[in-house]
C-alpha cells in the first residue's frame, strides 16, 4: 500500500511500525485535534504545533530532518556519477563495487573542497 506523505494515514502507518514520523507539514496544514481535549494530540498535530512555535528551519534541525536531505543528496550524486544500476550478480561483488564507488566519491568531494586555515592578523 502506498501512502502519501503528510496525511493521517501516513502518520498512522509509521506509528504502527513503532517509528516516529518526521514529515514537514504542508504550508496550509491545519490542526485537526484541539489541544484542550483530554486525548493525546496526533503526531501530525504535534509536528505542526512545534513548527508553528519555532519555525520550519529550527524544527528540521531539532527533528533531524536535515540528515535525510543530506543522505538523499549523497545518493543522488552517487547515482548520477556512477549510474543507478549494479551490474554484478553476487551480493559480495555488489558490496565491493559500492564500497569502491563511495570511496571514489568521497575522494572527489575532498579534492573539490578548498583548504581552510586561520589567518593571523
């Protein structure tokens, strides 16, 4: 079953799996359950309340959402540079190939970074 992000179904599916949903709410999202009720707020409402309190940027830092973005960017780079397919038949050979690709990508990233040093006045 495929569930769209930022819906109650998605949050419910994630909580049934025993995980915490870290999904940024849509810009037009509205709180569904009022805080004055005796029931615990829905996780979607909790995220929305926190975003309204501290802002989206701060919420992403607090929740670790930025790490997801960084990992997606790294995988995008890997697929663009080396292709999105593994052409090895056996798992061990696939693992070695991916290890070498990651090592090469890390080396390329390091070569592209400028050398930084403190300048004394």
